């Protein structure tokens, strides 16, 4: 850690850094983040962050992206890191600002996304006075964080920042929350901290490899559940070889942070959302081998139904926990079962033509397959209407597929924003349901301001369609009160006007041919474009 | 508490209540809420709440209002209770749904607003499986709540609901959070609970009255800080008599949940937001007597400045804590100091004409004074531009003034929504800054759907103006990075299009004459109207 002479404390924040021997806490924080490789900050600052903002002005190198609501900020930080493979910083304002970003931090936690989550807060000596904005910032942060710390002095906040980056990047990745009292920022005596080494990624034990190999050689029907880094290309190839050599089936959870897929790539099915459908699909399975995945469970409980999407009498085996080296475990398991030479499944290359006529889930999937740009980043929060999108786009041009991982709706548009910042030159295609899109529609403004290459396909069914299904699932015929609470028409949302109001151009499609034309056009533009698909 | 025979458990939710001897937990919950006087529910439900929604369908009497984001739901519940004097229920979906509503629950906590905050959650037996949406619902709820409980059985959830209403209504009022696992809703055996008696409101001790009287009789400059129910009309009259008889000064905190004011009513100043201005205004004060208020403190700390807006050597005295009977305390103190016959200050009735020409804070205040409808409910989240609004409207027609109390921006539009539901027949005037309005703009859709009589005056300065002031306050000249983070133009938000996109009509004003015409017209309409005032 670098140490510097500390000059007498001053409270002036307006000075030329070249003329000073010391720096304040905020400056040491910004310099430490940059030194640790964090060069993007999604922000919605307030008064307590003004010294941090002033430091960002004085120190070049940090790309600051403003969100008009904290849910945009945290969701964008999630999308950024999923594509960049390294964390962005957030900048949030006090406990309530954090609270507004919690739902997407919950999603990031489930995605195991590294985020350096910085929350400005009351000065250390001001907090006891319980001023109006004072809240339980630490208490709110902890449930979504792998690491939570409140900085205490300007001299140590640099070290705090380096520790936060290290913690966020520790396998499998997570949210490191650094709470930043305002006096820690403005006091002099900041010290830039050197980057800390990456935390070691533990390997799985030889016993775990041999145990999984015995299960796979048993000849009994076995399911291998792959999650997190097991979905990266090398790991996935080994998993497919293991499956080919042992007749095991591969599957992923319903929701995944990032899947690299499309034409010419190996594909993996997902566990269906519906427990009934999943149990049908997985009937007969005797063993479930987990590779970085938790034991599968249905999203919700239903009266009289099992919480498990696999047979009750199947046995769970853990090859590797999420924090272990999944790629290494799959490589060693492939060796153990003699699968290194196994033939990989064919990756048939099927060229599709765009769909015509009426708008259906399958038709949209067909058009996406035909028209998706090479190396697109697809962000899917299509909820009920999107059922055909994932299976139906297996032959689309090579792309990445990002999903909502924690079930907290309202992350699609922020994820698309952050992914576009992280992957310039690649088109982001946001497949977005209307009900969830309304949660964080402020994202559109950031897309316009940053001129992000995002095509938003806004699926306007004007109802919480998934909930109408769920209500039917509990055996109720919806009456007027229920319909009023699940119908988001009356008045209909006009998404083209909403987009225009935030500086994003848009158009409406009510048939597939119009959609195809708009989708082609949008993907060739610079900057964002919204297609309201009335379904 | 009513008890009923319990029929064998079934899992069917679709049945005729007339044909059944028992009810499920959700039904007992709805019936208990209605019996306890809670007849309005602001909701954004999800899967785990479907049995509650089905129960709302079967049991008449609950007015359900849908919000398209949880921050709308919780802020509307706050606004409702401030005007109705009794709590509404919320209906939120799991931990992340609660998280989205936390910032406005924080504001409600600071406003001491009674809210029955219901959060549907995973079934009791499903929670241990840690399905994707599972989060620390209790942990997030507790910091904003006076009472937090997770229901455990259908047989006891009715009693839980009655206890929640009692807790929310206990002086001075607060958020009672009831977490509702889905199986508690769908299990049979629900029992309706009778309303619980109001919790007693403790009186202040005779010692406290006598001590305050001695301070007031000392002849030394004394400030009386009034908050909460001390601002209700009878209490306020006694406070004014005490001030008249003892030469004490009256003041309120900067932000108050509800002040009943306007032409012909007694007025009270507020403690200025700026510590420097406040200390100037309160120079010479020797004693501060608190009536339901915390010791005054500046909103934020600033380098080298006192956190106190009153002289450092003044002595703090507590006449009454927030949970005590403030009206009784002021009446007894008035007797003690012989102020019952004291002459009240004149309430001069000044008739103003609307302002012409350029749009300034003072001009808007003047037009509001001239044009505010009788018995309007003003909801102010005007942040920096609104400095003249409160002092400048003291002569407006009698009205209520509602403010953001916890500093968590994004409550103005939700407060207006809830206030309009609670006070049909009264015009709600929402004075709303653009930056904070963007946090919860989804409120506009609920206003359109419910045809609420709200006039939104949207103050579009296209920047976080207050933060530019704060940045200057820390001595920094904003550079490009800082300006980019504080400027919300580029692209400009078009609030008329945003309103139209959610079914609310609107128009733009760039001078006071146009504003006056639009404001008059809007206030005479049925339903909402948005005026974008470009400032």
C-alpha cells in the first residue's frame, strides 16, 4: 500500500491536485478504484456524495453513467459486469438510495455478479443526530452483499476500496457494499491502495470427482445441472463430452446470468418454470449432479405440489459448489470418466426466414432467429409471452443471452443499459415485457443520453399475464377486483410516447411483417430504438 | 375474537363462501382488516399474493388501487393516511417488492404515518429452499417499521392483522409490517379477529409542564418546536396563545407530514433547510422547547459547520415526546402560563392577483396564492425551485400542505395519488420537481386509471439543481464529469409526452400567463392534468 505524507487537515475541496502533497478520502477512493481496474461508475448521487463527484472531476479515467433512478444504476452495474467480466462501481445516496437499488442488487446476488456498491452516507459524527435521511444503510445492504463495510477514515478508505474490489471478484462473484460517510470523503489524508491479489478459487477434492464419476458410471438416469462459470465455452464442452460418454442429461436452471449460445454452439436446455412441466420432463431421473448450481426448486410453492422439479426419490450429489473452480472440476471429471475423446453433439446450422402474419411467441422467436445480428447481446425479461424465445433461438446467429436471475422484475432495461456500456460495437436486443418494463423505464433516458446501441422489443400485452395464469393455477376465476389488479390496460400505456418523452425514438408493430422491418432497421441504427409489439 | 368450526383442510380456493363453514387465511385477513376499519389497499401483487387477490374478489368492501411500481404503492399509502387519519393496507410481493417500496416507507416512518404494510412471501415450508425470489424480507422491513411480524398459520393471521392495525395506529403512528407466507393465505381455518382497542396515548407528567412553564417565564429567548399532532388546529391555537403570553417563538421542522394552513388560519414558520440561514434566523435563542419534535439538526453535515441550526449554547427541553399526547400537553401548558385568554395573532386576509411574465419561484407562489382552490391538498416536492412556495402561500385559500418528510426523493407523485384517494372532492395540487418526479413517474398511470382530481405542476429545470448548489457549497467548480452527473437535460425529458404515455393529459407553460390559464383550467376538470412548467 502506498503511503504519503499527510499535511494538516483542511476543509477546502477546491484546489489544484498538482499543488498538493495530500489528497482527500474521495480522491484516494477514486484512484484506488482505477488502480484496481474499476473504470466505470453507474451513479445517482446526492448531497453526501458531492466530494466524490468533485474527485471524479479532478481525476481522469472514470466513465460515469447517470441513471435517473437507483434501480437503473444497480441493474446496469449487473449487466455491465456480466459482459465485462469485471465490476463497475455504483454511486448511491444514503440508505433510501440504496433501498431503491436493492431489488436489482438482489438479482445481481443471484447472478453472482461482481459489483462495487458504493453508498454515500451521513458524516460519521452526524449519524447519531438521526437527521431525516438517516436510515439503516448497513442493515439494508447486508442481505444482498458478500461483503459490507462502513468506511471510517480518509486514511483507510483507499484500502477499503481495494478490499471491496477483491471481495466482489472472489469466486463466484458478488456485491461488495462500501458505505462512505461524507467526512471520510472530504477529510485530507487519503492514501491510494494498491490492488489486492485475486482470492484463490478452491478446487474440488479428488473424492468429489470420483464420487460423481461413480454416479455417472452407475448407468442410472442422471441429470447434470450446470450454472455460473460451468456455462462458459470450455467448461460446457467438457460437460457435453461427459454427457455423451455417460448418457447423462445436461440442464441449466431456468434463469442464468449469461449463456453464450446460438448457431454452431453447444446448446443446453433449461429447467422449465412450471413445476408440473419440469417434473414431466425430468421423470425417471435417479441422480442429480450439481455443478455450481443449488438443488433445483420451483420458483414458488403451490398447494399440494412438491417444491422439487425432479423426482422425489432422486439423490442429489454435489460435484462443485458455486465458489469452487467449475471448469477445472468438469475437465477432471471428463478425464475420470474417459470422456475427453467423446464425440460432441452436432450443432446443426438451420437458417430460418422471418415469420409473417400474426404476432405469437413462436413467430417472434422465428424472426429473432432469422434477424438477430451476429454477436448480439440478448437481454430477456419477457415473462409470460417469451416462452418460445429461448428454445426458439438456438439457431440464431451467435449471441449472449442474459436473464433476470432473482425474479425481481424490472431489471431487463437496466441490464440492457449496462451490457451496452460494457460491449460497444455489439447490438443489445432487449426483449422486455410491459409490466416489468414499467418498473425501471427511466433506463430509456440513459440509453438515449449515452447513445447506446439497444433495440428494445417491448411486448405490450397490457396485463400482468403471468399472474392471470397464477390466479387460474390457484383455482380462482378472476372477478372484477382481481382483474383490476392484474390488468394494466385502462388506460393503455403508450410506449412510443414514453420512449419519445425520454429521447428514444420508437414505433409500433401489430403484425410480424412490420416487426421484421422495424427490427432490421433498428439494428442497423446507431443508438437506441424501441419497438412496441402489441401482442 | 370470533371462532369458527374448522372443516378439513382443502386446497381448493374456488368455492362459494356461502356454502362453506370455514374460510382460508386470506379471507380471514381481508375480513379482519375491514372490521378494523382498513378499507383501502394499494397493491402491486405477485404470485405469492394470488390467494389474497382471490379473497379480495370474494369479499366486498375493499377499495384496491393498483400501482405499477411499489414506490407508488407505499407513497400512496402514506398520502392516504395523512389525509384519511387512518391506515391503508399495502400489498407487496416478496422481499424485492418490499425493497422497491422502502424509500417511501422511510418517508412514512419520518412522517409517523400509520400504514398496514402487507408483504406476501414464500410459503413457510418453501422458504428454506431459498428459491430465487427468497430474500431477507423481515430484515428489510424492520428498520422502517414500528411493528414487524411474519404470520405463521391461517388460524392466527386474522389476529396478526388486528394487531398490525393497532400497532400502526398507536401514537404517533407508524408502519406495521405483516409478512404473509402464501400457505398462511391458502390454508383453511382462518378466523376473523375483532378490532383491538386503540393503544393508550401517554400524557406528559406534571413535572414536564411545570418545567416548560419555568423556562417560558424566565424571560430568556425561547423557541418552541412543534411537530406532528401539535400542528393540528386546536393544539396550534394553544401554542400561539402560549407564544403570545410568553414572547416565545414558534417554529416547525423544515418538513412536516401535514400542515393545515392558509387564509384565516394561524401560521408557523419552518426551520430553514440551510444551516447557515437557520442559525442566522435563530441567533440569540437560549432555550429550545420540543413538542413532539426531535432536537433540530441540519439535513447533512458540512465541513467545519455545526450540525445544529440553533445556537450551540442553547438548552434543549422536552415538553412532550412524539408518542405522548401533544394537544393535552399544550392545553395544560397554556393553563400553567396563564395563556388561555391570550390574544391570538391577526390572520390578515390578503387577496393576491396571479403573477405575470417570467417564471420565478416567487411568481409561482403568487399565482398559487391567488388561484389555489378552496380546501386544496398541496403536495410539495419542489426541492430547490420551491423555496418561495411555502412562505409565499400563507394567504392562499385554506388548504393542507403535505411534504416529503424523510428526504428520500420520489414521494411527491405517490403522496398526491394517495391523498386524492383519501379526499375525494378536494383538488390535489402536486408541486413536483422533475428529478424527483422521475423516481416514481408511474404514479401518473394510477392517477389516470382512478380518474383522480390532481393538478401536477411539474417544475422542469432539467438538472439536479439542489446538487449544483451543494457542489458549490463544498467549494468545487463543477467540471464536465460533475455537470454530466447533475444535469438531467441531454436529452430533455418531455413531461407532456410522458404523461400522455400513461393516459394523463398535459400541456407546457413557459411564462406565468400561460401557467395561470392552464392552472385554472386544470383545477376545474375532473381527473388529472399535468402542467410542465419550464423553469
